C-alpha cells in the first residue's frame, strides 16, 4: 500500500499541471513551460541528491537505463505538446495518458518479465474508459488529426520508456538520485529550445509562481514520490495508478476553474475511480500471458 499511495500522490500533483498552465501569463507557450519545468525540477532534484551525498562517483550511472530515462523525458515533452497542438488538448491528453498504462504493462511483461494480473486488465480498462468519458463530456468540438494522435501515442510510449528506465535505476540507486539524473539529462536536451520561444513571461510575478510550482511541486516533489513508489510496485501498476492525474485535473477544473460537471463527466470520474479501487484491492488470482 505504501508504494501505491506514493504513486497516487505523485499523480495528484501531476494533475495540478493543467490548472497551473491555465493560470500562466499570456505568451507562455507549452514548449517553454515544459522546458522550464524540467530545468527547475531537475535542478531541484539534483541539488537534493548532491546534498544527500548520492553522487560520490559516476559508477553505475553510465548505462543504457540512464540514457533511456533522460531521453524519454525530453521526448515526452516534444511529442505531447506537438501532438496536442495538432489534435487538441482533450484528444491529445486522453491518447497520451490513456495509452501510457498499456505501454507500461506490455513493456513490463516483455522486458522485465512482470506478471500481468487479471485485475490489471480490469483496472486499466476501467480507467481508460473513464478518461474517454471525461473527454466526450466536453462541449467543444474535438478535432482528431492522425499525425497528432500518432505524436500523442509517442508521448504515452515515452512515459512508459521513462518508467522502464527508472525502474532499473531505482533498483541500483536511491530514487531521488535516479529522478534527478533523468530530469537533468532531459532538461539539458531541451535547453536549446529556449532560444526559439518567448520566456519573458517567466520573469513576471505570476509567471515565476507558475514555473516554481511546475518545477518544484509537479516535478520535484511529485517525482520523489513516484521514484520511491516505483521501487515497490511493478511498472504496469504504476502506469495505471498514474491515471489519477486526469481525475485530479478534472476535479480542479470543476471546483477551482468553475468548469461545469456534465452527467457524462460524472460517470467518467466514477469509472476512473473504480479502476483505481480495483487496482489497490487485495489480490487473490493471477492471469499470466502465454
């Protein structure tokens, strides 16, 4: 339960990202927000790891898992924001977040040999159905662009690869250090993009609050929780539990931003919550893929 709670706490903090972006100053592009988020969050995690003496040597860090985690973080930002720009926020978000647990489950089974339990299939199906209902509950017309869908699927796969790489790292290193290295490497890869986007908004009081929240809370603190939870739970379970993110985002939209809760949105929230409940229930039987 400890690992489950940590993953859900991380997902809840991730769920505040959309609200923070909605409150950002005019001119704040998604790419700039994503890059600054990685820079601040990765820097904070790196300082924490150095303070705790986790980087005495480079031994154990120069491995494919480190590169996989760092590159995946950077690719997620690029694929997600580009996909959302083409196909819209609603469709892009559901495709990226909804596909992530499927990719994590498959990768966990194929690469790590993790057992996929029957309740994982049930919970993942319910959670994805809940996300779909939340998307369909909107009043705006949705635009489905094939390239946009492909890019957001790439974002879901990038998240799964990030989880896979960090699952290897947290076995060998403290989770705080693993997350620090992953996000710092991802931030370095995206750093050149700041030359092509407007960042003046980040120097305003409102912009600074948004950047610090996204960097320190939704990245730094959230991924400390996620890394420690990932030490305990399989990546398939972590992927499905992370679907608490759109649930949190929807509730914040209703109660903080004044968005209207339609009957379909209510059923989406209920279905998503049911999927999370199924996943944390005690397990008796296993379903192993042939």
